[in-house]
C-alpha cells in the first residue's frame, strides 16, 4: 500500500502511537472539518462511506458501527484509531495523514481520544469518539466525565462526537432538577464547559448523534446530512487552524 501523503508512524513510550511529520512542506490556515457517520454495519456500505467522505472532504471522520476488519475500512489518505475493542459496538476514528495525530487514551467502554496539532505549539485539539449502546446504564458517560474533568486545559480545544443513545436528554441542561441520565449530561456539559451543537434529529425524530465543543468561540457550523444508514451524517466545522504536512512534488 502506497500513501500519497508523507507521514510515518512512531512509538512514543507506553505504547502510545503518533503520526510524525517527515520531510515535507507545511499546510496551514485551514479550519478543521469533522464528519460523523453512524451505521449498524459498514460491510456493504463502504462505497457509500467513501463517496460521502470525498463529497465533504473532512479532516477527521468518526465512524460508529459494529466490528469490522481493518482491511474493509483502510484508505491511504487516512490514519485510523480503533475504539471497538470489545464485542459491543464502537467504531473507528480517521485522521487525514497531513495532520500530526497521537492516540491519547482509549477505554473499554468504546471511548477513544486522539490529539491533533493546531497552528500554535500550545493549541491542540482533543478529538474524542464515543459510543453508548441503548441498553447500557450511565457508566459510559460517567467514565467519559472522569476522563475529561481532571485534564481541563484552556489551550486544548476539545470535540466529543458520538452516539450516546439519549433521545430524552436536554442538552441545554436543567442543573437544579436533574437526576439519572440527565444528571450525567449536566455534569458533562455544565461542569466541563462543553456546548452541544447538533440542532436537529439524527435518527427519525430523535437526537442520538451529538457533537460537544469546548470552547465554542471558534465554532463555524454544524450541518445534518444524508447518511449511509437510518442515522444522518453530521458535518462539523471549527475555525481553529491546523498544521499539516504534505509530500514535496518531485
């Protein structure tokens, strides 16, 4: 397999993987575009998936689905990080090869965090992909909150994208009268400083697939698109500029 973009994978202690820049010229000044796609199985939808990616040209793709082999979802212009490490679902987080990216942590509850470099050395994105099955309790959300609360960093932008299967949730939060799942939502949104930006239903009449941003000041847009299953696709654009590298033309 030959990549048209120049990046190499290296080990950075404790088994953490990183995408390191090789000799290349820099790409700067582009905003970050993230596409979220949710489907029960991608086996017979691979062509539809990549057609969607080619249409909207995102920098990051979060693919939420049941387990599938690497060979079925590989593509040369993306590096990928898996978060389906048990039999319950999960997905893959793709990052364009031109963007330096590092896996920060992963959780058995179908949660993975990847760091992307921004234009300044102290300004980065933390992209978190998450899936919570409909019949699960609050533990997945509690684990996510525990991961992000101790590491709040005003110089690190954070985007959480995924399917939490919480159609009943009020993402504006009622901090005074909440219990159960709503209390977990309030803890995640209010205490951690996130804003939920998906404005309409993503499956039938229900809002299941969400994006949480922190901070919101560089937010540009969030559009709901035709998906490849009974879930809609979601396209997010954030105005913070990324740094990338691309192969020198011979």
